[in-house]
């Protein structure tokens, strides 16, 4: 089907959902500060999920466009869900190049989840950087059992994870997410602080 004509001008696009982490970091220095802090501690991080609202602009100057009625089955499905009579709706297809539009702004970040890797644990902790929640701490710390204090390897493992937890919760003032009890953290922190180096 030949195009209807050429598109000119620019079009602003706003979308909410998954966003490339680097786009969020570019517009939100407070997120970059947390990530840089992790690296300064000698740890690594991995993106788990990044969601928010992104604003892009496309300028399809001279690109072909197609304008036409949306397929009947799409109109019927939409009308059925809304409980109305299907009406003719139109759609527009415009090609604007081989690269996705560049993000111009990220006015809202819904969440930015990361896993933090220490020397021996690929996921020592996991945190959500917007709300400041720690939602996972590795079991060698969080599921500490009585009697482990006599095992140097278990003590070393727990201390390694505790260092990440302490940095997030005490230095950065994050909070434990629902399901992780602050009393448990205080109990485990006390046990490890009391053990000889």
C-alpha cells in the first residue's frame, strides 16, 4: 500500500512503563549518587527494574506516513470491553528512522530496583532507590542461626552481607521493605558487632 504522504513537524511522546536505566540516571542525579556510592564501596550493582514516565520527541520530517481505519477486530474488541457500539477509529503509521526516539526528560521515576554484589555474593542485597527500600538481604546474614558464631566461614559471609546492609540502612538511611523486620536486623547486627574480629 503506498503511503498517504509525507509527515512534517515534530511529535511529543509521553510513555509510562519500563525505561532504560541510563535514561533515568541521566535526569536524576540522586539515583546516580546512590550508584556511585555502591561502586566507591568496592561493590557492583545490577539493574533489576526501572520504571517511570519518559518524554521523547520525534521529527519525522519528510518520512512517509500511512493513515487509515483501525482493523475492525480491534475496534470491536475495544467497543466490547467498553460496552459501546464499535465506531470507526483511525490510526497513523509514521517511520522516523532506524533508532528509537531519544528521551528528552524523565519527569517521574516510579521505581529503580538494583541488586548489589559484594565480593562473594552476586546478590548480597537488593534495594529500590526511589523509595529507599531494602527488599532482600542474602541468607548468610538474614537467616543467621545460633551456633554459626563458631564457624569462621559463616561469620565472614555474614559480615560481608552485613557491611552492605549497614551501608544501606545506617549510612544511607534506607528502610527495610515490608516483610523484613527491623528488630531482626538489630538483633543480627548486635550479634555480629559482639563477635571478635
